């Protein structure tokens, strides 16, 4: 009666009238049902259909659609509570109503963490007086699951206390429940403490127990530590169902890191609870699911929990091939064959997976059948009937691969991964040479330029002892590969070596004749590309000079010459240099009193007390700079550098009274955002004197020596966070990883305009030998980071100022440099 009195006014327009929706409502329901059938993986279609049926009061059909939706997707708290309330209000109840409701509650509490659903579950059990469930057991389980929920955990505690009071429980039992609740940090701790004090005085007429006061103080301290995270999460709010904004995602990640650091004695219950809270809000975030799964695998090592979380993850992020593959591997590791079959079939039928991602899942199925057959080495005694499932899966993958656009398949490297894998299995494991050759030929039809295919096919023929077939493949490859391919010359050398070791003298001369022609065309193509590159660079430089001349305006050179004053110091008056300039500056609003001078000997400015600010917004005013730097010390002056027209050049000098203020400003403001720009703040350095004695080749040799002691590292992993925190961390990781190679002089990192680190760096060593040691670390990963792509380490090679001569007699080093700057992406490619 209470439920009906509360909720009936909202749905009092005829609960049992099935025809309330009318003709338009029926047409809308039919349209939505067709959308659900055509796209069963679309969550929004189900939500729209449920709402339409609920509005039309179609109770029976509404129940069926909700059951199908619950089997397909995990439902959020709002949909479960809506379903439960509708079932309790409906007069068209199931025959076994109590059992049906119990099943609903069991499913609801498994999807996402929800104190409200657990409270409704426990209260329903208490009202129904079911023999299958005990109210106290449900309450105790609910307290374990959601009692530590900081914002809403107090709901289940309050309900349990009321239940004990209503059933006439012992006073000691209620006091113990108070003690348990006050030992857990929740948002309503002060109110609970006040209620306990009132209850204790009215019951025993004694002051509160000291033990309870002690645990309350400890829990309150824990709550205060987490208060900042909870306030940020509340302030950011919810953007859309299942989605989390980037700012809120960062708060959740910081919160999780905090809980990990504060977990004691390998008790990760609060970390798990925080993950469940984040998942309940951002259940469509693939990144959050992956991080949660990695935590369970690394810290909890619970296979059942891992399978359960993977099941929820794949039902939410059905488009993620990584989650499907991880789910299949976990089930295979747990030897859950039945569940593995169900999940693999669900993945194959998923309409949300793009074809290129579905192929990756099907390759995982191939891996499963290969492992199940025990194939790992060179087994060739497997019967055809045992190999049938694996071959059937390869057929399905091949058909799906043929339906993909060729450009997309090459982009994802799917031809080689599928057909090359199939050919290798047929040859190495089944001993079917003809079928293996068919797959290699099919692969060559798709991508003739992939030298991996040619080399693997040739290696197979060498292994079989088919010298003539290998020779034919070499000849086909050299002719088919375009002359612009950077590895053509290397491949020609491989053919020549093969003929010297395995062929006759006639075949050797024939190979030399063909390869010489191809190499000559290859070098001509490289020379032409290099010349085009040089012409393009020269044209760009010429255009840049023209643009600079236009922006500088006419007569700028004469003004500079007129502003030079006689004497030993060269000076230029920037603002207010003449009466006309002063009037112009007054019209533009530029400060007149301040004067800026450039001098070769700057003795007036104290370098130690000055901060240098770079990348300022062009509309920044001196008052804004002074206000920005004032919190760190007394600002004596602000020198904003401007051009002859009074426009800002984007940098300035801020002078303090002491040097400590400079250090504070640099530590707080460097790489921070000011006027929508990422500014750089550093201590101002004195101008370096130019050494005019070093001229010619000697100075160039010093640069070359310095550069050849530098290693170039690319494919750095991405680190989340602000630049001012990420950059020191990346420097520390690089220093730790490469310091065993030799003493490091410096590490150079770069970032883009948005303040994100780029994926490459330069490490300068004291000795060129250290660079060789660093190159050996190519292919490794930075410790403590998660990156699918390994590091690539190369020797930093400076560009040559002289035009490279490709005629006969040119040195090998000149040729490599020319090819490198003609477009090769690495020194290794240039050597090729």
C-alpha cells in the first residue's frame, strides 16, 4: 500500500488498459521492434522500446523486452529500480511472483554496485518472509558489498538498524551494528554519530562507548583524506549515461592511485569498491574496464572474478576486440570450454564489431584450436578430422578478409597475419606443402610489395630443398618490387648470396644482370627524390623570406639604422623612440614611460633575480604578468619585449628583489596555462659570448662529434597527466633505462602546442660508444609503462650542409646521408 500510494499518482492513467497507447503508439512500438531486430547490439534501441511499451502499458511485452535486454546488457541502477517498481505495482503479476522478484534482485546486484538496489532487496525479503532467503543474511551480504560506499553506504546501514529495532533485536546487537558502521568512512558519519549518542543515552543512560569513539575518530580521519576527491566528483557531475568526461576520468584515476597507495596488508577491498563505483558511472569506457581487469589480474588473482568482470565488459563495450580476446583467453586458461564456446559465438554474431576487429577475434579462435591440438613445434601427424575446426575457422577468416577494402586490410596488416599464419600452419604442422603454397600465392596477389611475404615464402622453399622454386621467387620479387622501395638493394644482395651459395655460375651471372639494372634504377629514383626534396626546401625557404619581408614592412631597415647611436654600445629604443612613435603608442594604448634597450653589455639588469617567460599570449598586459608573479615575491619590474610597432613578441622578463622568488615562480608556473597558452618559465641566463675564432670545418666537426654522441629514441609511451608532472617522470624513466649504457649529459624532450609530450626524445652521452649500447636497447619497453609498441633507438645524424654527390667515387657516408634526408625514416633505412 505504501508503494502504491507513493508511485500510483505518477501512473494513475489506467495501469491495466492495454489500448491506452492508441494507433500512433502501436506504430511507434512496431518501428522500434524492427530496429531492435535489425541492430540487436544497439543499447539505445532497447531503451527507447522499453519506454514506449511502458508508456503504452503493455505489461507482458514490456517484461519480455526487459528480460532480453538484461541478458544482452548490464543494466544501470535507474533501469533496474524502474523495472522493480513496475513489477511491484503491476496487477498482472507472474505466478511465482516472489521467486521471480528474487531472481530480478539477484541479477540487479550483479550488474553494478548500488546501495539502493541492495536496500530494496533486503527490505523486500523482510516483507515477503521468504523461506529461501533470510533477511539478516541478505543485510550482512549487502553490508560487505556496499557498506563502504562513501556517498550512499549509509542507506543500507540505516535500513538494517530499523529492521533490528522493528524485530526487537538485543541492545548489544544494535550497539555492535553502530560500532561497525562508525568504523567505516561514509558521507553521513556525523549524523550517524549523533543518532548513536542519542540512542545510547536513551537506552543505557550512559555516555558513548570509548571504543566506538576511537574507531569513529579513525574512520573520520580516513574520510577527510578522501573528501577532496569526493567533492571533485560531485562537482563535475554526469555528462551522459555510461560516459565520463576527461576531467572526471582523471579524478577517478587519481582517486584509484590514492587507494592503491593506502591499501594495507594486501587488502584491496576499497580499491575494488572504487573501481566498481567508477564502472557504474562510466560503463562505456573501454579504458576503465581494461585498467580494472589489469588490477584484478595483478593484485587479486581471482579467475572467477576476472571472468565475471570480462563478461560485463564485453556486454558493454561490444566494439572492443581487445576485451573479447582477453575474455576468451581467460576462459581458456580456466578451462571453461562451454563458456568459451558461448562467448566466441557471441563475438562472431556481434554487429558492433568492425570487420577488421572481428578478424582479430577470429584469429584468436584459430590460436585456441591450434593450442588445443597441441601444435607448437613441427608436428605433422595430425589427422584431417582433428584439423578440421582450425581449417574451417581459417576459411571463415579468409572470407571475411576478402570482404574488406584492400586499403584497410593493408593498413591493419591483416593479409599477412591471416594468410601467412595459415600457410605456416599448413606447412609446419600439417605437412601440406601444396596448400601452404596456395596461401602464399594468395597473399602475394594481395600485396606484392611486402618483402616479409617474399622472404617467408623463399625460406620455406629453401627448407624443402627446392632451389629452382626459390630462384623463381627471387626473380619474381626483384621484378615486382618497385624501384622506390627502400629495401630493394638489400634484397638484391640476398639473391646474389643465394646464387653464390646454392646456384650455378650461369644462374649467378643471370641474377647479377637483373639486379644491376634494378639497382641502377633504384639509385636514379633515390637521386631524383633527393633533388626534389632539396628544391622543395629551397622554395619553402624563399617563400618564408618573402613572408617575413612583407610582415616587416617597408623602411624597417632604415629605422634600425637611424636608431643606432654612436658609441661602444648598440642600442635600440623600442617604445616611445620619437614624438611620432610616442603619439602612435598613445593611440594604441601601449605604455610610454617604460623603455626597453638591447645592449651587448647588459650591466643594469641583475640576471640572478630575473625570470624569463616564454610563449605568452600576444594580448597579455604587463599588469597581468605582475599579478601572476606577485604571489612568489616582490616584483621590481616587468619587461615585456615588443617590436617596433608595439606588438608583443611573446616573451618577457620579470625581475624580483631576490633570487629565491625566482625559484618559487619557476617551480610553480613553469609549463602552466596562462591566458589559454602553455607558458614556460625559467631563470634568465646571461647572453652567451660568440666565439668568432671557430670558423670553417673545425666548428662543424665539433657539432658532428656532439651529434654522433646523441641517441634518438622514438615510440615513447604516452603518460597521462599534466606536462609539468609528466615531463620529469619521463626524464626519470629514460635516465634509469639508458644510464647503464654510459654517462648521460642531457635528455631533450619536446611537446606540442596542447602541452602533450611528443613520442620521441634525444639522449646525449659523453662518449659515442655509449650510443652503441643504447641502440642495443631498441625493441625494449620502458619499465613501469604500458605500451604495445617497443622503443626504437637510432644514432642521431646531423644534416650535411654540402650537396651530396651521387656520381661515381662518392663516399658511402655521403650516399647514406643523401638517402636519409631524401625521405628515409631512419638511418637503418638509409643504409638499405
